[in-house]
C-alpha cells in the first residue's frame, strides 16, 4: 500500500486509562481508583474538549481529502458517513457516553450550531492525520488545535465556571512516528524523537490545564506495530520497546505534573493494555468476539487501493466484510464501532456501552 495524502490511514491515535488489570466477569479490565459515583474523573463534568487525530476525529477532516466521508464509513452508526474513521462511533463518542454527555460538536461545524447550547457542551478539535508536530498531512497540530480553543476563550464562549466543570480528552499517538518512518528515520534516532514528542505532549496538556480546564485525560499509545497495515500471517511484534518508551515517559511526565499541582488533574487512558487484552482473548469475554483480531473488515483489493475507493465508474475497489461486529479493525489502522465498545468496556468496566 502506498501512503499518500489521500490514504485513509491518516492516523494512529489514541488512548489509556489507569494501570493494573483485574478480573471482572471473566474478562480482564483496568482497575480504577475513584469512587463509583464520581468515576475516574473525580467529578461530573458538563463540558468536554477533544484534541487529537483520527481515532478521535468526528468530522473535522475536509470532505475533499478524507475517505471518511464516503461509503462504507458510518454504515453501523449512524448509517451514513459522518467523517468518522470507522463504521460507527469512535473513542470520542464512547468517552462522552461514559461522562453522560453528548458527543461534542466538531470544531468546523461549531459556528453553525443552533442552539448555541450545543457549543456550550464542548468542542472537538481533532483532525485525522494530526500530530504533535507537523506530519505529512496539512492539518492542525496539537498546538494549533489548542490555539483554536484559546481563541474561543478570548471570545468568552466559555466562562471560568464552564471550564471548572470541564475535562479535556487528548489523543495523539503515532502520526509523528509515521512521518519519521516515511522519511527513512533510523532506529538509532527514534528514542530521541520519542523524547521530543513526549516533551511536547506534556507541554501541550499543561497548557490546556493552565487555560482553565479542570481535568486532562491523556491517551497512551496502543501497540503501534499491531495494526493490519503492519501485521503478517504470523501476527505482530507486541514487544515494541519504542511504544513502551513512549508510554513510560508519558506516565512519568504526568506523575510529575500531578505532583507539582498537588492534585490529580492529569489522568491516563491505557489503550496499550486494552488492545493487548483483546488480541490475547480474541475479544472481551461476554461482550465481543473477534476471530481474527488483526484482520480488517474493509480493505483495498489491490496495492494502492483503500477502503472507500472507487473507480471512475463508481465500482468498488475494496472488499467489505459481512459483519463488522466480528472485526476489531475496520480498515488498515482504524477500529470498528464494536472494537471501540470493547476497548472502553475494559477501560471503564463499570459503564454500560
């Protein structure tokens, strides 16, 4: 598959929660510190702000460059393409549901929102292909997304009271590393890049907190080699020291930020453990079953073709599975609706998804 500016795989993305796994109803799920009433956030937020890439994007990426606006994306939910990279809901939708909130409106549609109360519930600034730094795609970086958020604050769209009841979802995972791979970056130079990326992530999430957001949830990286694009018939290399370095540095950095503030303003959502659990058990016992968890539901039929591609006569250049619910991956890197539901059932086991 050739990676270019129209490739649907813009993107790796997103998420992780509290560490330590315990057995729950026959499955493996993350433990949580907060009370059942307050949930992992520690309070009941009224506003959700989202910063991220395609795992979190709910419609910001332009129609002209994004396959997420074409069939068969969105066939499970809501039944048509909405700009989400999958057959249905993505991480943002499930996290909002956990909080008891409606999915925040995509930033580019915010100015058209009626009533205005829709914007008061939050905004999603995530763009597919986005990274902490510039990537191969011309989309807003993490810092640029935060700039958009700050401009809204300068216009008094959100009051201090709104911010005090808010949480930010920060989901940037792999597009910076994808760019490094494309430009033939070496293994020897990767640790230095990882440290630069993590350093910027920590600066970005601290900036969000300093702007007044009460809690910031930071997503850890899933195993970056374990996507259909990279896996083989033998599976994938789960012992990826680079992914582990990325996650360990974020954990350490967030711990220091919390110590500096003498609180727990910064939380983590651990996708790595959730993904690994799903790969091991081929789903989540009692919730989902994925016979071949590293196989994609929607794939291009030939090299260079991707999910959603058609020829000049409108004929499909991809193959589509019969039942997306039996697949964890939707396309070469993105997750199905059922896949995300399974992930969040592990990360937030007391919730009903």
